[in-house]
C-alpha cells in the first residue's frame, strides 16, 4: 500500500478492542470488533466480533464496563484460537482506530504471545485526526480566559460532527462509531483524493 | 457467533415500517445494513442514477426533490426514502440531498425484496409511496363493523309480500293482515319475473290516504294510494348503507333488489334488532320525544352512539352521515313540537340547514347554522311574528340539545335569514354576480345547504340556482378560491420539525381549521365549477371526477385525505369523551405514533398540492 494512494481507493478496517485495563503487559483483551469500510460505505454484513477468554482475571468492574458477562467469557475462545481469522480480516487493509496506542499495544502483545512475533501495521487514528484540530496549543489569551481544550474522546468527537450518540464500550459499536467518525472527518476536513499517507502518520 | 448490531437494530425497531417486525427480522436487517455519512449540502441520490438500497435516515435531515427541482419532502430521523425507485425501475425517481450532516443506513435491495415478500405490513408501507399509504390507513378503518360487513339480503326475515297494481285496497289490506306485515310492495303486473315496482304502501298510507280521505277500500285501487318510485337498496349493499338511507330520508321501509328484482323488504325494526345502540334507534327515540327536555336527555345517547360507531370501525363518511341524520331528526322533532305549540304555519315554509349538517359531515363539536325560506306569499306584518317565534323555539331547542348558537348569527332568528324564496333567490344571485368580502363569506356557508323540514323543493331550487349560476361566473369562483386559500395546512410544522427540536411552545394543530375546512372549501369550489348540486364532499368529488375538472388520481388522493383527516378528528374527539374531557379539534402531533405522523404529514401535503392546483385553476384577477 503506497502512502500516495487516495483515501477513496483504500480498503479500511475499523477496529475496537476492549481490555481489562490499560497496560498490555498486565491486562488482556476482552473483546474485538471489526468493521470493514471504504470512504463510500461501511459494510456491517462483513463485520466481525469476538468475546475472548482473557488471560488475566476479569474483575467485576470491567465486566459491567464492557457489558460482557462471566458466562459469555467462560464459553469464549482464546486469542490464539481466533488470531488467524483476525489476521486474514486485516490483510490488505488499513486499520482505523480511535486512540491507536491501545489497539497497537494489545494486538502486538497478544500476537507475540500466540505466534511468537508481533506485528506493525499502518493505522489511521481518528483521535489523532481530532487532535490535529483541537489540540493546537491554546493562545495565551485563551489560557488567561480559562478555556479548556476540547475533548477528543470518541463520543465528543462524534457529537461535534453531528453523529448520533451510541452506547459506548461495546467493541463492535465502537468500531462502527469509529468508522462513521472517519467518514465524517474526511467529508469535513479532507477530500476523497487525500493521500492515505497524510492520514496515518 | 451471531453478530448483533444493537445500535442499528434498536434504532430501526423504533420506526415504521420496522416497528411491526419481529426482533429476529430487525436483527437480520441490521446485520446487512451499510452506512454512510453525508455532510450537509451533499447529494445522496442523483436523478436517473441507479439505486440498489432502501435509504434510512439515522440522523440529520434530508430533502427530497421532484425532477423539476421543486422541494417534495423533508425527511428526518427514522424516515425512509428511495423505495419508489427500488420498487419500479431501480432508477432514482426523486433526488435526495443532505440538509444537515446526516448518517444514512442502506438496506440492500435483496433484503428489502425479502421483507416485502414476507411481511404484508412492510410491503403495504413501502409500496404506498406517498398517498396510498394514507389509503391503507383509511381502509383499515371501516373493516370492523358488523353493520358494514352485513349485507342487506342477510337480514330479510320473510319472503316478499306484494300485490298487483290492479288489486283493490281491501285485497291488499287482507294480504297484509294475513301475512302480518305493515308494508306491501305494489308491482305493475302479476308476473313477478317481469313486473316493475310501482310503489309501496304502508299501514300509515291506509290510514292517511284512504280512511282519512273517506275512500272506499273495495272500490279504490291500491295504485291510487301508493308512494310511487320508492327508494330501494341492493341486496349486496351493507346494512349500514340501508341504515343511512333510512336516516337520511326518514323512511322505515326499504325494498331490497337483487339483479333489479325485488326479493324482500327490510324495515327499521330489522336493523334495530341487530343494533340496539344504532343511530337509527336513536332517531326513532328522538321522534318519540314530546318535549325539548326529553330530547336534551338523549344528548348522552348521541355521544354513546358516536363512540360506538368509531369503535366499530365506521368510516368518517358514515359517521358524518349518521350524526347529521341524528341532527336532522333533532331539528325535525323540535319543529314538530314548535308547530304543536304555535299552531300550523300561516304560509308554507322550509327549514334549511347550512354547513356541515347540509353536507352530511357533522361531528360532535358543532354550532347550529340554519335559516328559514318562506313562501312568496309571506307578508311580514301578518306572518313574521309566527316565524320569529318558530325560529326562536327551534334555535333555543337545538342549543339545549348541544347544538350551540352560531357565533356568526347564521340562524333563522336573524331577520336577514328568515325571508321568502324570492329574497333568497336575489341574495344568491347577487352574491354570485357581484361578490364582495362579506358576501363571499356568506357563500362559503350558505352554498352548503339542505332542507330538513317543510317545503324541501324551495331548497332544491336554491341548490340548482347555485349549481347553474356559479359556473357561469368565473370571477365569483376565482374570488371564492382566494378565500379558500386563506387557510393553509400546517406543513411548516413538519418542515421545521428538524430545526425546532424540543421547543417549549405548545405545538398543536387545528385539524378542522387547517385541515378539513380548507379541504371542503376547495371541493365546494370545484363542485360549483362543474355545475354539481351535490352537497356532501364525497358526492361532490364524484361529480368533479365525472366532469374531468381534476385529474382522477388527485380526486382519489383528496378522497383519502378527507376521510383520513376526518377520522383523526373523530377519534380525537372520542378519546376526549372517554376521558370525560370536552371534545375539540386540536391535536398534538407529539402524541402520535410515527406512522400516524407520516400519514398526517402526507394528508397535509395532498391538501397543499390541491391548493396549488386551485390557485392555478382559478387565478386571481384584479381585486374583488
């Protein structure tokens, strides 16, 4: 995939991973949602979603947080069992995530454990695209006036672009939400022919 | 594992036509949905391009255009579009553009086709592009009632009793006694297969036309005392229609015809046996009251009848006819009581009703609109004291029975509206020839007119005068059209729906003032233009259709729209009655389901289109 390819010709895959915590070394993946898209359409009929048996103990707090029950988890596959299917779905596509450090870190860690090697993959980070607009240094005037920086969380970013509110922290819903956010960001701030390389750095 | 797109299926299942589908069906749709974001101002569908999906507005707002670029509709969250193209040519029929930043769900053609094939309610909804959706809503009402389903032939309780026209009255009377019937049919010859109906004779006719006249029963032929050419009904007509016919003409016997030949008679009691709470039964009780006080007590029964008819699924057309029939019965009975009190009238007269009662479209919340047409022999000095007392008695009596006084004083108590026929003729002629703002308002009220008591031919003459004269005066019709265009449907209400979310101001629609009233106004104008003397709006639409003045499709839409807006008004009144509140004509669309709101919006769209046509058909020329 060349960095020069216009975004309208790129096959994309929005991904969201829900975890038991923030540290890829200490915590593990609870669920993965994948939503393939192009600039034109988001394809729900090819979406994928797994609840995984976590390697670390799932505490009650994260159970309620992710709307996943212990019963669901006890019947769930392990990451190793789905890793091939996951990699097949990712093949040839550019990932789209909101806050890449989570997805990158956890995927890398999980693949290292199950396949013995990690991966590097190109990622468009919709949070980073928001940061480009809303994380410019505030002027001294704004700081004096006590202005708070805009939130660049998924739900707040969506709201700014007039996307509807979704129930957060379900991996597939968040993947869908991220896919819609990317379409909205490009429609409002870039063009169909923007090279993908301008978006993924 | 089965993937669930909870956000999508939850949303779909809240909106028509998905709200009637099972959870499994909606989940299946959600799994096949495709999604796209459209920035405000961008095209979603371009005219003539191919279309592969049903489009669903998840958020934002979308404008639909006609091919000539005119705005056709404005859609919001939960609305669908593109079905017209999908069902027909797979080409976009109406281009669409995002008015606000919008998220659109696409439901693929194969999923759509499967839904249409397996779910009738879904198919009805989407196939009913625009107005036929209204049609299905209208047709759903009217199915339930027993009286509507029941055919006249089913309630004929005995074989036909008839005599030859040459028979003597005494032969006929013997036959009636033998068969113990109160009514006999008189046929032209002895062979029933080829005979024509000559007339009908009832017990009452024997009394009034034979005995009271001092005639000899053996020497008088039955044909001398018949009511010739009686009103008949077809065997396949519903009992409800028979009931309306009896109500309307105040008759108690109806010959039933099958393929043109009489097969029996039905009478009032046949129907009352089926329907003890029917409006006919009420009319019968009205006729038996001997005081206004007695009539006043029947007001409660009137409400009961109303509620029952609505629950039974009667159509607005039927309800309007029945309630008007009851109103007539009240008026007739009060006039009889007035004559009893004041003595016989010094000159003949006709008591005329105007507005909704004349159109047979009366509902519960209503004023009295009436007038007196007196014989041309009327001499004010000699006779007016009598007619003023008569008018006052009737007006007070009607007010006591719930028909409140007319705020515009359109009542026979007003000297101006208690005049001999020749004055009325002059009124009507000058209103048509030289309209001014005041007389135009009169025309809107008085040109729906019907006689309820006395010399009905006076009113028929005035009806015919309107029908023949108005069409010859285009400037009158044009001026009437301007009046009819003063009241517009509340489309802005829906148009601004998107922008004015959660406004705190009261959001209500006057269903009469901005719905049924402007609609009947414009129907009246077309009816006058085609020289019809029909008064009922549905009958007028038939006449307009026959004259090709308005395209047949538009007529159909108007019919459904009138029926729909009226039935919504009626149901709303019934809800108020059931909650012990005072019925009115104001509705709050927020309390409506989505598909009801869709229908309401479509109905107002039809009205708006019809007003545009009226504007174009009867153009403004100068000032009136």
